[in-house]
């Protein structure tokens, strides 16, 4: 897709991967609608439109897309990025954290997809990117609740890809390994460090996937740091 002058919606734009991605999409000449609860002070590009939205709420997502479709006829790109993780032994995971993860990581994705799919199908064009995690590819002790949400993202993405390919809509699922963002704030055992992936690099892979020719489709993007613990001593 030629990105210049196309319209993207990205969820979770205040920091981390979503923030880095918005910057890169704007640099490509896209008009970007950022859905989130908060926004960074440096998002001052006139082609960037922040819409306050908590993706956990279907009503909030509905209102955000009503606002978007008042301004544009078509959304060409949707990136479902908003997400969070809590960690620990499953029996110790508070119900509130369990629901917050599912509500954000998978229900929020569903609400956004429902808003764009009818229009993308009508336009016979679009690219959806869902951010999963390498936690969607393997089970991990103390990560069972978060893994469960991301395995759901994987299942949804692989199925949706087959559902909409004949409408010329691409669905790419991204599986990043540990990335140096604020994501680990709820994980006291892990401090972000420079051997993790950088959010800008994860964003770049997504931009490259978006820029591929119309009949070329990156179904899955598994991205890992080569030496997550640093060079072998
Ligand atoms: N960092 C990693 O190692 C890693 C690895 C694999 C996958 N991922 C996934 O990558 C995605 C981005 O994470 P990140 O690493 O960039 O983490 P981050 O720095 O914590 O950023 C998460 C973003 O999601 C937003 N968000 C959270 N809950 C939201 C809600 N209910 N409604 C709207 N926005 C919400 C946050 O906004 P607020 O500031 O308003 O909370 C923030 O902008 C997530 O889906 C995460 O699961 C991360």
C-alpha cells in the first residue's frame, strides 16, 4: 500500500510501540487517528488526531469511530495495539486484572474490528494489524492470564485473515518478543533494558508490512531480540 494520504487508526498511542508507530506513519504522510486514554505532548503533527477512548468500552469505541467517519470516508489501516499485562501465579491474579487484560487485549480489538470491517469490505481494501506477543506462541509460567489473551488474538487474527482475504483486506498478526517500553511496569521482576527490542524497530516492521504490494501479504510477524540477555560471555 502506498501510505501517503491514507488514513490509519492506531489504538494505545501515548507511549511505547503505538507511539513509535504513529510517528512513523505520520512521517510517511498518513493521516493518523490515535485512540487512547492519554496522549504524549510531542504528538503535535497536524495530521495526527487524538481521540480520547478507552478500548475496554464498546460505547467509547463506537463514539470514537463515529467521530472518525464524520471526517473521512475510509479507514485504510487499523492497528490494534492497546494492551497490557499482569503477571503472577494464576490463582493469585485478581479478577479485576484478569478482566482488564481481556477487556483491553481482546475485547477492545473486537470492538474496533466491528467498526472498520463493514467499511473495509465495502471498499474492498484495507490492512488490519493486531499486536499479539511471543506469549501467544508458547506457554509461560506466571504469564498464563496474559498468554490467554494473546492466544485469543492469534486465533482471531488467523481466522479473520482467511475470512477477509477475498475482500482484499490483509490481516497481519505481530508477535514481538520483549520490547523496551513501559509494558513491564506491572512486572517487578523485569526491568526494561537495551537488549530488548526497541519500539521503533517493531514499528518499522509494521510499516514495511503495510508498504508491501497489494497482492503480497505478511500474515505473521514474529520479531525477537537476537540476544535478549546480551552477548554470551
Ligand atoms: N513491551 C513488550 O515487551 C511487548 C511484547 C509483546 C507484545 N506487546 C504488546 O504490544 C502492545 C503495546 O505495548 P507496549 O509495549 O507499547 O506497552 P506500553 O508502553 O505500556 O503502551 C501501551 C499502550 O496501550 C494503551 N492502553 C492500555 N490500555 C488501554 C485502554 N484500555 N484503552 C486505550 N489505550 C490503552 C496505553 O495507554 P495509557 O497510557 O492511556 O495507559 C499505552 O499507550 C500491547 O498490546 C502489548 O501487549 C508488548
